[in-house]
């Protein structure tokens, strides 16, 4: 059944653009992308009429939002083995292998983590839509490691808010090319879509489309021609660690998109630790996983 929300524009929200008003008013309930889709689909009414997306709201106006009934998933459930690190009634922590796509997208509608989750769980949050049930955040196909999955809409909203507020703990291990000079460092460079290749991200200055991006790194061990780094995210932009490390001259081994592929099929990047406050118990929880075999073997023997 379609849900209806009615909001009266208050004095302090007078003069805001409609899409920005919605983003602020419903930031804890729906993502900006979801709200933009509702606007485009004519599911947002202003004083009973379909408004222009850039309409400036005035105090006293009534905004109605129609939330469509959840669509039946067209994505097939597949019995693919899952490495479940933690599970309760509200969420899952899954250890994603290298080479697995997080959710279906053009060119990858089978064999994804979502396909596996649909076969494993009867209950996944629907906030991400039919292609991303339960998916609170994602990892690139070539990146292995820990992912949070929400079972309920309420858990999804609260976990997503933690990512937005930067209160989650995310630690990655990366094997990078070259001998990293500084023991510790922070890369604080804006990231946006590459002009030359729309499938890539890039460090971009003085560009309205770019967003703040912060990556902290620490040298774990130097091996001469390559280095093991621990990376912590200050923000969570697409391909952030890969773009930042490449920009400072130390691309991740095996990262063909932002460096050189060499002998490796996948980037040597692993989401090793994730920490968050449980959406129901309010307890802080932290989980860790070991890097995949190929990466672990390189670290152990100290050579490529």
C-alpha cells in the first residue's frame, strides 16, 4: 500500500529549493537519491499540484510525498556460499570475497552479494530498492572484506545515518606500489567524476561536482618496492582510497583502473575492520577479518 507523508513548510524553511527542503526534512528517513526519484516520478505534490524540482518553497505551503508500495524483486535468489561474521534479527555482517559484485547493475544481474542474500534471508530492508535490498554501503568488485547488511528499514536508516555522520569505524589494508616515505599521513583532496572516463573518479579542484574526501593512512610494513598500509576513511566517496593513493604516487597493486594491473587479477585492498553502534541495543560493535589468501601470502613472504 502506498504511504503518504504531509509536511507544512515552517518559517525557518521558507525560501529553500524544494529538493533541498526534502533532503533536510527527510534526511533520517530517505536518501537524497530516493527523494530525487520521487520528484521525477511526480510522487511529490506542492499544494496538491506537481511542482517543478527547483521550486522555492514558502512558509505555509503543504508538501505531500507518496511512497510507492515495495516492488516485488525481479532479482533471482541464488544459493551462493556466504561468509557470515555476525547475524541477529536486525542486521548481518558479511565478509565479501574479491571478485563479487555487491549488488545487481547493468552487466551484473547474477552472482552478486544481493543474489546470495536473497537466498539466505527472507527479511532484508527495502530502502535501497529492488536492486539493493539490505545494502547499507558497498565495496568495489575487486575489494574484499566486511559489509553491513540491514534486515529492517529502521535498522537501515539508523546505520545509514552513522555512515553519513562519520561515526562508523572502517579500516582497510592496502598493498601499494613503491616505498611510502611517511609513517603516517592524511590525503585530503576532493573527488569527482573523471571528465575523460565517466567510469572513473578523479581528484578535482574548483569543481562543483567534486566532494570533500579524506583518507588517513599508516605504514604497517615496508617491503622495498611495495608497502603495506592501513587506511582509515574520513569520508566514503566512490573509489576513494584507490584514487587518493594513486594521486600521491602509490597506486594499489593490481588496480588496473588507477594504476597498473601487473601480475594480479584484483586490487590488493581489503576492508579489514568495521565498527558501528547497533541500531537497537546501542552497543558499539566491531568486527575484523583477515585479508584474502593471495594478499596474505604476499605479506607473509615479503615479496611479490
